[in-house]
C-alpha cells in the first residue's frame, strides 16, 4: 500500500480595502501590491499582476471586489490548528500594514482541507438543484450533502456571525472547502478548525469502515451508482445510517458557478434559524427536537478519536466549554464581531502582544511553505558548478502543484534541456521531497536527475 500522502489544511481570508468608512469605492489592487513590495512582504509583482506569492509562503490575489489572502498549506497533525491560526494572523498583519489610509473590513473566510479516501473517486458527475447544474467528483459531492444534513448546524455555529450572509460547501479537485464568515476571534478559529479537520478525517475513516464491512474496495464504494448512469452514487446513504444524528427535511440549494451546495433559503432554513437565535435554535432531527449545542456534544463524542489525534488539550477544553456554554461563540453575540470592520493594528496587538511588523518578522513558516518562499524569490533557484548549470524559474502555485521552467546545461557534453517546451510540475505529494532536494543537493547534475524522478508523472517520458 505504501505511505499515505501528506494531508493539508489552509484558510483564505476575503477582505475589503475601502477608501473610507461607508464608502463603496475600493482601493486599487496594483497600489496595494506596490505597498506590499515596499514593506517586504512581496519580493516582486507576478506577471499576471493579480496573484502575488508572498514571503511567508501564501498568496495574495484579487477576487472580484475583495482582496484575498491565502495561507500556505499547513500539514495536518497534532496541533496543526495552532499553526494554521499563526499563518492566518500573519496574512492579517500584512493586510493591516498595507491598509493605512483605507478602511479595512472583513467579509468571508474559506476553510480548505485536502481529502484522502475521497481521492479514490475520480469520476466527475453533475446533478441539477434549483434548475442549476452542480459539477464535481462523486466523492466530494456526496460528502457535501452528508455534511449539510449532519454536521451542518455545528459548522454554522462555529463559523458564522449574527450578520452572516450565508454558508456554503464547495467541492474542489482533491480538496473540500467550507465557506463561512471572516472570524476575528482566533481562539474560536483555532478550536473550530481543529473540530473541522477532525470531523473530516472522521468521515473518511467512516467511509473506510463501510467499505471494509461491505467487502468492497474504496474505489468501488466511491464510484457506486444507481440503476442508471445518470443517478448519483448511493454510498452517502450508507454513511447517513452510521451518523449519530441528522437534521430532518433539509433542502439543498445550488451555489454560484455550480461547484457546491448550500442550505435552501426558505422559511424553514436551519442556517437562518441559527443566525437568528444562535445556539438556542431548536432543530428537528431524527431524535426529536434538539438544540444546536446538543448536536455539537453528540459529534464531539462521535469524533473523539480524531479530535484526540488533532486537537491540543487547550483546544479540546475550549470546544467542550463552547458546547457547555461556559464560553460564548460569536454566533451568540449581537451585531458585528469586534475587529470585523475597521480592522487595524490593535487587533494584532491584542492577539499576539506584538506590533504587526514585529509579529511578521518573527513568524517562521514550516513545511512546504518553505518551498513556496523559495519560489517567491526574484532570481529563481540556481544550482551550478564548473561542470553544469541548472535554473528553476517558478511559474504558478496552487493547491495541487507548483510549476517551473527548468533549464539545464552540461558544460562538458553540451547536453541541454530547456523546459519552455515542457514545464516541470511538482505535485503536492512530492513537494516535501522537492524542498529537501533544494535544501540539500548542490550538484546540478544530481539535482537534474532527481527532478526527473520526482516529476516523472508530469511530463518525463
């Protein structure tokens, strides 16, 4: 079977840079990029001028009317939620530093997690909700539908505020994304993301268990279909039967661009009810009327194993304090959360006891973020000696891979390779190996041969 691939989590923050409070006029993105270059959080502008690799391993880009900061990929493991929150604070400190003279306002945050079991379901399908097509891979689409009917109320309570514009579940290639509100409270953010990570890992364990008990391979169970090819796979029903509690009469809605679901926005929408009444909201479940925190307690127990593997003692305590109402969630507080609008340096000082600049200077990226930082350098990556020379010029980063132009010349044999015709793609599961190669291999010929092995699935014949 071999080692399981490394799994990652990341957060995207969407923010408005307004010319002043109450204004609809937004800052020019190019001007913000120039400021980032000036303070040293960006080395240079990218060729697209719309997606910039920063020097802590994440990306800054323009997304419609908002400016979006994305954290580096944070490897999943014990305590990873704290590492994730540190990366979130880093990108928010950067936003604050470049926002001087503007009114900085939060909008939404997207919580991304790479998938393991679901990766085996490769076939893409579509279905129609509210007369709009939803597109995605079977595994991710079915997982989204299960989560909306089971864990959905818990996610809403953890990730939304009283002024919320809504919640949605998006399916991506090899990852899953929860889209909620911008959440300034980093203690809640840390505990909530620990629960999110543990619950998704738990769902995947459940799928593995179902497959094992049924004598099926994971490939078979994820790719199951109904009586006709157009019908969706039915393994979600098998998962639902294993879940300890589910909300009744939940209707789905399509979301913009057709790549996921939300809860139908009708009068009986549980999302609206929770936003209106907070954790006092009562929902109709297969076990009668239940308050949101009752459902939360059930799932804290159901995913106990995964939570113990992912969450720290402090995070576990805080989750249970939220469930017992010993601590107050943002959804139970009136109005806009503190530091949601007019975000300034006092936010970072309250969270870290440091200035924005001091916090950014002491932040140390970890794991594959170090590779992303190498990619953000002006000069690319050059390795040479008296016999050969190799140049790596980073082109593009996303969740799945990094692409490079690679040029190699053997000075003794005149062997040359120029990847302008063939781009080198480093897949996500090879990024750690590639980073180790950059750190440790100083011989250009050996480096070149290693690249061919690491990237053999991308273009090498």
